[in-house]
C-alpha cells in the first residue's frame, strides 16, 4: 500500500514539475520573443529562381507554428528538353511543432501542403515534310506537394531569425502538353532570414 502511495506522489510531483516548467517557459517566451515571423527564403532564390516570402504565427505557448509561404517564379527554362517544370506561382500551409518551445536555437518538425502552377517547355517535331521543322510549345500544369519538414530556428536577437529547413515528400503534376501526369519524389531546402515581432 505504501509503495502505491509513494509511486502516486512521485507521479503527481513529476507532473506538477513539468507544468511549472511549462508555465515558466511560456512566461519567458512571452516576455522575450514575438509570435510573428516574416522571412525571406534565400535558397529558393539561388537554386530555383523563386522570390519566396513566408509568414509564421506561433501559438501562445510557442510550441505550434502556422506558416504560409508565397513564391513567385521568374526566369525561363534554359534546357528546352527538360521534363522538370519551372515554378510560376505557389502557396501553401505548414504546421510546425517546436517540442522544446522557443529559445535561441530550437529544433522543429512539421508537415507542409503546397499547391501552384508551373511552366513546362518542350519541342514538337513535324516529320511530314523534309526538311523537318521544329517548334516550341509551353504548357502550364498545376501541381501539388506534400512535405515532412525538419529544421532548426536560430534567434541571435529577439527580432532576427535564421531558419534552416530540409523538406522531403512527394509531388503530383497534372498533364501538360504531351507529358503524362504522375507522382514524383520531391526535396526542398530552405535558408530563411526573417524579422520577428
């Protein structure tokens, strides 16, 4: 009987300690870090020629983040034989989980849904007459992506944020031109600089 009482008291003490620590973390979080983050993705600009901004709103305890990215593609497809479409516009929604709340450097994991449309460029050859003629066509297929995100957020000051994120998932492109639709593997890397308030 005494053993069960002791175990019960230990469990109650452990739960109350966790609750007190969570309250202290919430107070520290509210007093030091803002709940809004606006960031710019430098990696998306360099690798994929997209101008990408994100807005993230954190929950009151700092453990859940709701993020909306918006990206506008620029440039053109340099390789006309490429089957990989070039992004024109996408947006989406990310749900990020910060298991250890907010601080100077913290890990997060989450999921992301993304949708947009792309540009696909390809050649069509006319073999009816000699010499053979070739002309280029473009299509604008819609696409959808699902990612699992893993990342680190670094806050050197209360207002400056650096975020590094690796996303793994799948993408689906609808038919465009003579290319068939399909599901493909997808990888994305983010290096964001942001302002926190």
